[in-house]
């Protein structure tokens, strides 16, 4: 029905991100750029993208934009911890005095500090904070965001976090993709990882599956969190239950990316200390690397080797890791730009890492490019 069709434009340029290679390096000249473009939209879906004058039909409702406008797909943030209570300003101050992330964690600060506050928070308190964070992200152009649990580390409060994410998802328009990160670190009630992971396997994973609270499972594979072997066992179990797998790997010490490759995880996230050997493993298993420049900036540490990952033929994704501890700023585009300048990424590689390649890291086929049959989900600059 033509009376429902909206025509947006004319845009100086539309950068569609369509037909971008699934993985590996991308030249800027490979980007599809439509000059004097228009986007026809019906019911939230794109029905046509092309030259404004050529696609315009009588009866289209015209939605004009300013002359210099450029349209690109909405940003997709494929790795965040945006749901939390409390704050970690003191961690930041300790780090500036020279303490490392792991030293602060070993003293009972770090993740466990946020766990104490998140457990004590009511659902209302958590959802108020989460909604504020989501809206801030939307203002910065992020229209789809993954959000992890992992600041409760017990059955009831992990479920509370996932319920809060679901509640906010149904209340406002950006899509929130929940991930269970109950295996973030061992909670204080347990004196060994094995018993805790058994509890998650027996009691938490089946419950969140029954209640359809999320279908993704993550773990922090790192010295002081979970060792490679137990992580592999836990992730394989979750995978057999039907969960999609991602993992925090190679942030401070190597080992996790080999696990991600071995079990064919969908994504391997962080990768700050990854070397060429791990790149080759990830490539063999077609794992998507998700790098998190905000965590390097928050911790004052080197960036993940984004250029090397691309040059090994991998599909680089850039996400914010927004969390109260390692990456408190959450400014995805700024972080991606700084990473791009440092790692010598082309504009095409950085944009793909925030749009079409990020959509694959969340298995979302309906967004990430501007072409017909995709969501009308675009940013105007
Ligand atoms: O991705 N490294 C592990 N987890 C988070 C940080 C969580 C926190 O410090 O609160 C990360 O950086
Ligand atoms: Fe993270």
C-alpha cells in the first residue's frame, strides 16, 4: 500500500555496507556508496535503496533530511555488560596509582565488588540504570546491543539480571540480546570452580532455557577466573544444550582462544595478547574475533591486534565491552576510531566491524546493511 511508504532523503551519500566480504581486509573502494540516495521504507522495513529521484514514487510520504546528510546502518554493539549496580570509581583510582586489574580483583574489588551491589539491587533499581545506559547508547547511534549477565553469580540473581534485560527489551525499541555470563568469576560462596560450574550446568542453564531468557553462554577464560580445561567442558555442555557460545579470551594470558577454536564458538572476545598462532586457530574454526578497545583504554593496556586478525582472513568485530570496571566509558564509535587510527584499519573495516560483521556475531540477519528486506535501522550523520 503506497500510502504507507516513507521516502527518506535525498542523502548526499548512503553507505549501504551491502556486499561487503564476510571476512578479511576491506578496501574503502569496495564500499557501495549511493550518491543523492533515497531509502523507501514500509512498516519498518526497507523496500528500496537507490538514487532518490529514480526511486521516488507519487504518493510516497517524503521524509526530508539536511543537504549534507550521510546514512549508514545503525551500530551493533556485540559485547557489553551494561546491566549493573554500584560503581567502580575506586578501581579506576587504584589503577591510576599502578595497581593492575588482577591485583584489584584479588583484593576483593573488581567484578566481585559489582556483584555485591548487583545482588543487593532490586529489579527496579537495575532496570532504571539499564534503561539509562541503553538510551545513552542509542543517542550515540547504537541500535542493537548485546548485554551480559554475570554480576550476580548465583541462580536467583543471575535470573534477575536476565529478566531485567528482557523487561527493558520489551519496553523500548532497540534490540537487546541477552547472554548468560554466570561463569564470569567464582563467587565467594564456593571454594572451587568445579562445584560452581556444576551448579550452573545443573540448575541455571536448564532454567534459563526453559524460561526462554537467553540462548547465549559466555565464560571468562583467564588466570584467576576459569582455566581452559574446565571452560571447555562447561562450554561444550552448554553447546550440547543448544546454547550459542562466546568467550572472554586472551585478555591478559593466552589459552582461551584455543578453547574457542576447539569447540567452534561463534565468537572469541578480547584477544589483547593474541598472537599469529591463535589467529590461525581461530581462522581454521571460522570463529569471529570481537575486539574491545574500550577495555584497553580503561585499563591502560595495548589494543588487541585488529590489523593482524584481519590479515589472517578473520571477520573483525569491534564492541564497547561497556561495564563499570574495565570499560566504563561505553563510547563505541570513539573507541573504534581510536583503534582504527592505531591499528591502521580502513574506514570500511571499521564500519563493517560495527555493522554487517557485528550482525553476524549476534546471528542477526535482518540488519547491518541498508538494502531491501532489511530493517529500516539507519543513522544519519
Ligand atoms: O570484559 N574481563 C572480564 N570481564 C569484563 C570486565 C568486568 C568488570 O571488570 O566488571 C571485561 O572486561
Ligand atoms: Fe566483557
